[in-house]
C-alpha cells in the first residue's frame, strides 16, 4: 500500500507539476523522499541563493526563504550578501512571531558582523523583543500560558550590553536586566544590576530609578517578614542615598514616606522589645531599648512613653542599677595546686562579662508582623534557561512603593 501511494503521488506530480505542493526527491538506493514546502534542497552561488530567498519572501514562502538565507550565511559567510541574509532571517522570524529565534538571529548578526550597516537596527530589534518578552508574552504549552520569559529577556539584554556598551539602549537594557531579576525574586542579582547602572551610567535618568529600587527591594523584604535582621537598615540606607543624590526626583515624596514607615516600624520593634524585658524585670536591658526608642524618634509619642518609663525605673531601682556594667578582671588568687618547686601556682580567673548592649541580653522575642503595610508585590521566580518556544507582565507593585516604570 505504501508503494502504491508513492506511485500515485509521483504520477500526480508529473501530471500537474504546477499544483505540486512540494517535490518528491529520488536518491539512488534510497527511494523517494517527500519534502515539505521550503524544505527541499537549495543550491547555487550566494547571488543565486539570495535571489531564491527574495522570490520566496515575495510569494510568502517563509520556510524556503529562511533556508536559502541561512545557507548563504553558512556556506558563503564572507560574502557581501551574508550580513544582509542574516538580517533577513531575523526579520522574518520576528514577523512570524518567533521572537526567541529572532533575537538569537539578531544576536548572531551583531556578534559575527559587528561592522555591518544593520548593526544599529539589530540592537534596537533585540531591545524591542527583550521588552516584549519581559512585559508581554508567556511561554505556552498546548496553547496555554504556563510561564514567563524573564530569563530569556535577561540573556537578550545582556547581549545588548556586551555588544554595544556605549549604545543608545545600553543603560535601558541594564535596567531591564535588574527589573527581570527583581521579578524573578532574585534580590541579590537585582540589586547588583541596579548598582551597575548607578556606577556605569551616573548621568542617566535611570540612575535615580535604580537607586530607588535598591531601597524598595529591601523595603519589600522587611514588610514580607524576611529573616534578614539588616533589612530595615538597608532599606533606610537605600532611600536615604536616593534622597541625598536625587532630592528633586518625582519619587522623593514616596521615598520620604517609605522612610517614615520604616522608622515607625523600627521604633515599634524597639518599644516592644523594651516592654518584653520590662515584664521579665530585666530592667537594664529594658532601658537599653527604651533609650533606643528615644534616639530613633525624639519628640514622638513613643519617645515620651519611653522617657516616662525610664524615669519610673530609675526611681524604682536606682540609676546605678540601670547603667551598663563594665567588664572587670578579678585579681589573681593562689591556686591549691602546687608547682614543681613546691610553691602554689598562680591561676588567672576572670569575672564573666556582663551584658552591656542589646547584643548581650537574653534572646529577643520574635518580631510582630506589621499589619499596617500593604502586602508585597507578587514576583514569580523563573529559570534563566532559554526556552525552545515562545513568552504577561508581572503584577505591578503596590501604589505606595511601586517599581520604577520601564522607560
């Protein structure tokens, strides 16, 4: 039956050659082989192949056009038509929506032919595709969106930074790398990428957004209950640096509001710890934290409460009992052990160090969740492996501290 089917197909191709959808190729010892449109063998010089590709494009035969263009690049890579052929492959892929392959083709062009006249267009196209993958598309399985393309977008933007380190889109590509890492939940990588913008492009408007985002990442870590004891101080430092460097930024007011919330949170934590030790009658440790409240927000209601309680404790147990003790080394005492010459050997002993700072006191109680702040933005992690097929934007952050918009 298979042989009869092949014979019928061959007969139909001979009888109606102009209607044949694709050729049936015979090779000695291998029989007949059917080739889908665009998959048939294409041979010729660079100019002949280029003409074949151009004709296929005009007729809408994208598969045949891509194959002819790619054969020029592969077989005649030093020919004057090779860069243009590589560029056309990338453009066709982008036109038909195969964005990942298109980005790979553009990348090949700028890396293999950096002197080509198509260089700037290829860099711009890569940036355009990268932002589409970062903000718009999702990877699909059986037509159902299942994952994002953040990792692929990072690869595309990194290629732009490497290929055009002083180009028009370089700073924006670096910012998008950081934004993609932030959406992936890779905070350390995101902060490093944002810091690179500040260091390499200090005069770019994106530097201000990058500095804000550094503070904002730590701000989110603190309000999400991250087990990083330095999250509050790092968030405050990030926003303080932002206000120092960019006092006239449109985000200055929001940075100040974020700082106020962080300071309130810090004060509430200190006040809660002070009361914890106060209830345990560890008054010296309690006073350390009451003083911390006074230092953090002088003149506030919490500060007034802390001052009042310190005065009460001073009146109750005396000022000396509340002062941090100094380390004292005991005098040497003779030991009962006898040395080799019959004299008692001197044994050194020290009085155990007493608590002098918050770090020396008893274990702290677990911090309470700050319910006054909105929940953090949802950032879905992803791998950085380039997918084989194609890539909706991540949910935006809350209005009180939203991520910097992509320029």
